[in-house]
C-alpha cells in the first residue's frame, strides 16, 4: 500500500493538476513540478510527479459519493486552494476567423528568480486554456525566438481578447525591438490589463534576449534562478512600445512576465 499521504502533516497541501489522459500527462512531464498530484479525468486515476517521472497511487478508493442533483457547480481550483472565480468569456483561438497565438501575462510580477515555464503552463490551465503556454524568455536551454513551433510562426500574435499585437511571431524579432501598438492591451491570465493595473507597479517585462531573440547569458538573471541585487537581466519598459527594448536591470526588480501560446490548437 502507498502510505505517502499518511506521513504528511495535517496542514500540508499538494498542488493538483488535471489532464484528460495519460498521453497528455506524459507530454507535459517537464512542465510539472515534483510533488504535484495529477488527476486523469478520462480514467479517474491519480498520479504523483516524482524526480524521474510519475508514480501511480495504488490506494483503494472508497465508494463513490454522488453529487446531489441540486448542488452548486464546483469552485475552480487555484494555486491557493479552492476558490470561486468570476465567470470568464471563452478565449477564442481564432482571430477574425483566422488562427492566432495568444500573448498573456502571468497574474503577478516576478523577480529574476522564477519557474516561468511551469507558471505559464499552470496559470493557462487554471484559466481554462487548452493549449501549451511557454515563457516569453530566453533560457539556458532555448533562445526566445525558437519558443514558438516553426510551423506556427506565421500566425498573428493577439491578446487574450483576440486583438492583434503583432502580424506574426517572426515580426517581433526583426531587429526593431518588438514594436507594438501600446493602445492594444496585454492582459494577464485572470483578465487584467498589465499596462494599467496597479498590481504591476513597474511596467517593464523581463526577456533576457537580444532584439533578434537570442539569449544574453550575461543578462538573464543566471538563467532566471536569482533575485540577487547584483545580478542583472535584460528587460523592456512597455512605455517604449517595445517588447525587446534593450535595458539592463537588477534581478531583484519585480517585473511583468509574459507567456506565449507556442502552437496553434483549434477550438474543440
């Protein structure tokens, strides 16, 4: 028998993520933190993410207690536990009838010490988005320019409401600093405009890249693993109307972190 849960303190909580089936779980293995519980909706099985993969919970579950027919809908699961979230309009995968990729901000600013890919993945799921979101950052493994799948780099880049920010992914990296119309908002996963909302007092985005989307190893906060005042990261003030303006800041700053839908997934 699996006694992991019996050994945990009573006030301990585990992060939980839902996948449709085991194929989806295996595909996202590197985006899920160790210790996360995984629920497969297709089979009702439960797994836990361990260092080298997954382990299935083999505990025998008790009898099913059916949900009363007159009960309220279940609350949405957030990273802070269960809470009710306001109803949100579905995010269109099409832009005026055409496929598009969404550029969305994390729900809070961050220092240079951030597990950005995981947070993009997790917050997109919690917002009900079905496609994979990756951090708009150069990392030690990948240059920013290559984050979007090659076959989808011709698609328009839009905000959460489908308004166009860029004609396509490649246009961000043509050397002009990723110029965009500052009157088109960039929204967070919970629907706030990062350009005006006070939750982001510093209207600056981390990127760690050249204007061509290549990693700057001397200016990407030690591969986004440090918030030390003496370490530096490349970032861009949004008031300049650019995503890739070349300014250097201390990694202790709390800046906006963007996420990009890295491949097109049509609405079901």
